[in-house]
C-alpha cells in the first residue's frame, strides 16, 4: 500500500471510530483480513471465486443460507412450501429486511426487500446482457424470467421445468443474493464497485488492489442465540497483499486477524509433516482445520471431435488410467502439503460432501506396475514413441505439478510444465484450449450434483463447466434420473454410480481433497467452521 492510500485509510477509520455511535464509549472493533488473489467484483452475479464469495457473503443475503453442518436454513425466506410434484417452490419472506442506505433510494434510506426484488435479482442471472458467470444456476431449470413470480410483497415463487431436489441447496450460493433494481439500474456494470445489499455489513471504500472497508450494518435484522443484534464487529478491513509470505508476516505481527491456508513457502515453518503446529508457533494463534469442499485435480480433454484432441495421447483411455495409477498421492500430501489434504483415491466428489463414501466409489491408488502395463497395452511400452505431453498449471501449484511430472517420468511418460497466470489458464480451459491442465472445483453449494454437473454432456463448453468434453450416455441417464429422486439417500446412490463411471473413464486425475486451513488470532471467537470454507463474520467477536 502506498503512503497516500495508507494515510487516507487511516483518516477513514479514524472518522469511523470517532463518529459511529458517538453515544457509546465502547471500543470499535475492526477485523483485518487479506485477499491475496485480489477481487474482481462485488456484484453477486459474478461470485465466481472464493474472495468474491467471501465478501459478497458479508454484503448480501439470499432466500436461504447454510449452517456449519451444511444444512439449508432460513434467511430472508422464513419458510417455504414445495409442490407435490417438486416443481413449484413458494417462499414466505420476512418483513423486517432492508437494503443498505444509498442515495438512489427515496430520501437515501434503504427500503424493505420484497418478492419483486428476487424476481429482478434472479432474472439478472439468466439475462444474456448481464452475462453473469452464474447463469448456469437457472438456465436449464426455469423458462426464462417467467419462472420467477412475486405473488405479493412477501410471497415469492419459483416454477421449475422439472423436479430438481438440490434446488434449496443451490439457492445458498452467493449468486442468488438479492439486489435492489434502483441501484443496479443506475450503475449498470459499475455496480461491481457500488454494492448495495441487505447483509450484515455495508460497503464503504475500495481502492482496487490495495484496500477495502466494510462497515457494520446498524439496521441488520439477524440476532445471535442470546438475542443480541448482529454483527458484533464494527468494520472489516481487507488488504490485497499478493505475496503469501508477506501476508503471513503481517499475520504474525498481529496486523491481520485472519489468514486462509498456509503457503508452501512457509508451511514447514508452521506445520510438521503430520500436520501439527511446530513448537515455534504453538500457542501463538488458533489453527482451525477440517474438510473443505474443494477437489484438486488434473483435467484431460477427451472430446475427440475437437481438433486439439485428435493427435493427443490423452484421447486413449489406457493412457489416462496409467497416469492415474502413476501418482503416489499419499506421499504428495504428506511432504508437499504437510498432511493438509486427503489423498484423492475415490471420485470427483470430495470428503465432507453429504453422500461421500470412499468405500463405494473406486478411484485410483498408487500402482506404478499397473501404470506401466497399461502404457504397454496402449502401444507405448516404457513410454517409447509416446509424444511429450504439456501440463498447464499456475505458479502457486508449480511444486505440486512438478512432483506429478517426476512421478510420470518414472513410468516413461514425458511431460513439460507450462506456468500460466491463473486468469489466463481459466480462460484457456474455458475455451478448450489445452489438453492437460491443473484444476480445482470449489463447491458453489453443498450438493454433489454440483460436482457431477462438470461431466454432464449438455454442460459442454460454451454452455457449462464440462471442461474435459466428457460424454457418456449412461452417466447422462443417471444424471437426469437424479433430478427426479427426492429421497436423499437414493439420490446419493445415483451420485456414486455416476462418480464411478467418471473414474473408470478417467477424464480427470484426482490429486487430493482439500482441507480448510484457517488461522485466527487468539483474541478472535465466534468464527464459522464449515466444509465450504465460507467466511461468516456476522457472529465473530474480537476482544
């Protein structure tokens, strides 16, 4: 942060501390975090990455939300009814939820959020002019805007084209937040930097790439378990330090209250290989870990109709399977991740997801002899005459991918590693521009359908996230069948069948299932611990 920006921020926070609630002598609490990968938008229609999801979760509300066990619970919708055929959802809204104050409301005061606001907000997601990255949420589930109906101010209805049992879980996504038409229509695309929602914090200041400030929403409607108004914090201050080691030093010095994940550059300093805090840092901070709905994988383009695939060795199933058998994932997790992860020996659906069952989904274990045998059967004994394969990744996962490169070389598969900036790699993958690539799939909502949709043939690019071009009739039949199965356990059984098909056909290599790794200062309490790693600051207390 340059000196001028720092000076202005200090003035801003001093003004906040001195002018907010001047009748109270209590100390104002500012929670400091760092968003190391930057932030592209505060418009919930573009909540496509973790930082946007985190900040939008503080600014906005939706119809429903998740608790720490990933159950869907009420939010602005206090209750709901589902029609017997599972296609009509009727939501009954609270009457005490108001948008943040903004000059574009009458008298500058935030008005009540009503059913028509959800019609407007959800219609934005399917509007091609908006080009929301969340358009897939409703695009194949409703007949355009006609599927959203405001029966009256407090009753909102969604009509689906067919049953979709994960619908309520899907609505917990930040894409489904409510926004006010007056403000969005005025700013248009610039709403990304002028956000107005109903959430526990309201927007104050954003110097892109340097600092952001959110202030407590004094009129927020939720209360804690003791009946006290939320949020407890007075402000959130976010910095954008890109260097992870620098951010860690800021945390250790007490300038940050929270840090997400532990980078490889200092991981050994903090954690033993078994994942315990080293003696050096024991008692210095709180380490909170647990399952994280994030699958780290390698994707392989398998759509043979694409020109880029026609001469790719990866079009052959046995080569893809050989790659899967060639990698010692347990060793990789222990020595490169300090046990912060679970070896990806099951399917694409991660540990922590309801319905996950490693005993019923059969992935790949380390078996180099099996890998060599498959290479031989594919016509490349010991890798002879097998063309070199380019593996694309980002700089943050370089050591991991170089480990994979070494493992593959041991069975005769030659690879070269190409490092690409994160946004550029995502664009290449989204255009079927690379054959072999690092990827991660972070849950948008806590239902395994979100993961399996990555392999549904109708979700091929450019219509959806089927980045590998996977196409399997049996898989597609089961995927559609799951839409009509309201019983969770029976639906989970269908999910496991689909996951097994994906593993057998191997369009992906599951490296590991991530772990949520959060560091908090010792004076922080009330933080959320959920497998989506969704930051929920409204209940956080800083002493």
